[in-house]
C-alpha cells in the first residue's frame, strides 16, 4: 500500500538556521548581499514581533498530526506510513525519500502544500521530486492534484474569513457595511505578465469567487492583491501590490470621507509561513495602524477539519484506484 508524503517549502525555526536556509534557498541565484541581509532582518523582526522566525515548521507538524488522526479513523494508520520532506530545509525531501526507500516503501501519494498550481512554482516541486527519486532508487511518487478550488478548501477559507469578519465587526462596534469593510484576498506574486501566469490567475479568481459566493450574508466588496514580490526584481511582477493597494484605498476613502476597514485573506497559502506572517502581520497590519485603517487578518486554512477531510478523501480515492 502506498505511503503518504507531505512536501513543503521548508523554513528556519532558530536564529542559527536563517543564513544556512537562505544559502540553500538561493543557491545558484544571483542575489546581492544587501538583499540577503535584508531578508535576515525580516526574519529577526518577525521573531521580535511574533516570537517565531517562521510558523511553517509547526504548521507542517500540526497538519501531519491531523492526517495521522484521519488515517487512524479510517483504519489505515498501520498500513499507510506518513513522511514529510522539504525543498529547502530539514527534513529535506531528498533525505526523506531515501529514508522511505530504506523502509521498503515502493510507492507514495504526495501532497504539495500549495493550494494553487503555478507553472513556475510547481516546476520546482516536481523537479525536486524527480531528483529525489533519481537519487534514492526504486520508488514512485504521485502528487495529488492542486486543491485551491476544491469545495473543502473553499469551506476552510470561508470559515477563516467569517472569523476575521466577526472580530472586525466587534472591534468596530458596527456592522461590516457601516465599518466600510473590504476583503483583500492575497496570493504570492510571481514574475511575468498576466498572460504568462494565466492559469495561476484563473485558479485564484475562481477560488476567490467561490469563497464570496459561499457566504450566506450579503457579500462584502473584495479584490485580489499580491504579496511577497521579489526584492530587486527587474522584471514586472503580478499586481496590484498589497502595500500599494492599502495606501490607495486609505487615500481614496479619506478623500471621500468614508469609513474603511480591511480583511486580509491569504487565499494563496495553505499554511502559515514567513510570507504570511511578515507580509501580513508585520507589514500590512503595521501599515494599516500607521494610516489609521482598521484591519483584521484571516489565518490560512491550515490543519482545519475541512482540509483534513479533503486530504483523507483524496488519499482514499488514490488507494481505491490502485486497488
């Protein structure tokens, strides 16, 4: 019976791990010392404000615990071993796949912890899987399909949005409409034009629309914006940029003398990570405080019940196909 493999990006969790992680991440890329040092400072600032250099490792462990519980409930915990491998930090995917082969695993079902398929981003994961398999020996790894428009993912994101909206309404002491609430769905920006990233954008917009349509109450105004744009990039990246859009909305509403409240929903991320924590909790929320804009941040879908059900169902579907 196939094993289950969670594949994530990887992240440092200790100060001493930051520079080695970045060296591994940026190997072969032309990155200035200035950008390198700036990124280290971002990790340090994140730790000062949140107590963690990155939440991703903890998020992965929480997700694995939930998956093990789901497999146990389905009576599969003994027959479907669970593994975890990262692209750029320990446990490294290549080492994990070698461990699987040593354990006698011949086949695995893999969940890439990215909800939406982007040609550029997914190629990194698929190439890493191919390289790990080539190094480890006889094993076949089958990635599960992307899930950003799956009904379970939509339910999980909607739940997070409604939680943030309820908090915002209580904080404002008014209805969302009276508070001028607006949803900013965020996703990781990518280099290139819209045509170059057409499929990624198509999935994102479909996912946003499904979330808005699933809300029973009157839908809130919303738009899609992008975060985590590359530093010092010469090529255009997908926009509008999150920080720039916050400033524009604050100025427009101030000039019109209208209330403005923002709800950030990181729909392009399954798990909390350095990008969600730093770009949203530190930068975006800090900018809103500076501009006098009330704001709330929805957490990622994470190891929520809908996500765990989705993973369980997808594992069972794959097992049935192979039976």
